[in-house]
């Protein structure tokens, strides 16, 4: 249930489940919707210190930043691919036209 809540709200969720404390961290897309969830479980009775908690939050932020960079890379590759494809078509068309012109001259 806590994972579902994390995805639905795109917010961090904490609960006790399966004998451990669980934190569910959403990985969000640019619109803020959760596209993945990281489920971090800590055994019951173990408490994270303030420094450890900050480190977990820093790692989750890094994960989110890496995901956004991958999205940007994917988008730029798609754009480059479509530009290369268009240039190839234009170049092929020019070569075909030049070939036809030579045969008719």
C-alpha cells in the first residue's frame, strides 16, 4: 500500500511493513509524476542518525538528477538522429537528381 501511495502522490512515504521501517522515494519525470520508486527498508529498532538520513536524501537527489540527465541525453539523441536522417535524405535526393541530370545531358 505504501508503494502505491508513493506513486499516486509522487511524494516520499514512510511506514512500518514486513518487520522493517520502509521509506519509499519516488523518481519523478519533468512533470513531477513518479516513474519509479526506490524502497529503502531498515530493520525494526534501527534508527538512522541525522547525518545518515541526510546522506540518504542526497543519494535520492543524485538518483533523480541522473535520471533527468538520461532523459536529456535520450532526447538529444532522438533530435540528432532525426537531423541526420533528414540530411541523409536530402543528400540522397541531391545525388539522385544530379545522376538524372547527367544522364539526360
